[in-house]
C-alpha cells in the first residue's frame, strides 16, 4: 500500500517540472516509506506533458494525469488532494517555489495533526503579493476563529480526514476551503515553517485582479453560508473531476 502521495499540479511548468519531480523522488526515497509521485497537468500549453512523459521512463514512482483543457484552481487543487488513495498526501506546486523535501520536516510532526501546513518562511515574493497574502490570511483567520499564517501554502494531509469533505470552490479559495472544512470536522491543524524559493520561470497568477476578486467572492459566499446559514455555498456542486492516468 502506498503510504504517501507527493501530488503536484502543473500549468505551463515545463521549465521547472523535471527539477520538482526529481526533488520529490529524493524526498520520498529519503523518508523510506512506500510512495508515489502524481503530476496533474491542468491543460498546459507548453511542453509540460512531453517532459513528464519523458520523466516516466526513468521514474517508476511517477503517475500522470492530464486535463484536456485548463480547469483552473478549484478542480485541480481538489483533485490533488482527493484523487490519491494513499494514507497521506503532500501537495507542492509545480513551479518549484516550495522544495519537495519540506515534507521531511512535516513528517516528524504527523502524529500531532491531520493537516500540516508548510508555512513559507522568509517568502520570496514582491511587496504587493506579500500584502495581498497577508490580508487574505487575516480574513481566513477570522472565519476560522484562529490565526492562520499561510493558508495557500503547500500541505501534508491525512487522507482519512477528507472522507466527509466536499470541495466546491472554483477559485484559489479552494486552499482555504479545504482547511476550513477540515477544521469544521474537528481535524487537527499544525503550521510548520519550510523554506521558500523565488520563482525561476513564468509568472504567478495569485496577484491578478481576476484571481483576487473571484477568491474574495467565494470567501464571502462561504462565510455567509457557514456563519449565517444562507445555503448558497451548499447548493454548489462538488468540483472534484478526476481523470484516469494518461499512461
């Protein structure tokens, strides 16, 4: 039985995906538990697919899923956590900003929590990105009723904790929705600092106004539902759409 899935969403991450997979491979082997690496390609338009298929020739632990079209944050991040059948899921982005070996530190604390957030220490972001993140984390903290320092970070989650969790967000709010729903089901949360690297390739989308506004909309609708009982959020369908392995 696979104990750990290192789950990696990728969108136009061709230049970085080989390094991310190789680091994930080293981290999994260092832990010494049965593991797999899952790359979910969310309809990339670059050479991400070609690079991942090439990696499969030398990395037997690597599984691959392809979204024929770009589904966006919500469905992809939901699939990252929901589709694996392993005991634990370690999510890291395909851009390489969070080192895969961060799981080694989180793994030491896995008996203390069901969801371990890899809080990005000394974040390598622009001032505007930092301000947006800081404000957003305080908003989530108010809804959660406890201080949350890095809700959009990478995470290590005990899969059994997600048995009764239904994710509905189509936006980047999906990270916070996952955390808030785990807390609602009385799951234990722990934030553990890990290194953070500057982006080497591409441009992040987290500070785009469209992303910010759709995330804020989902946060507002979720809060009205969970705090005031207005069932707008619960009427939304699940966003989990899993695809079979490509190869």
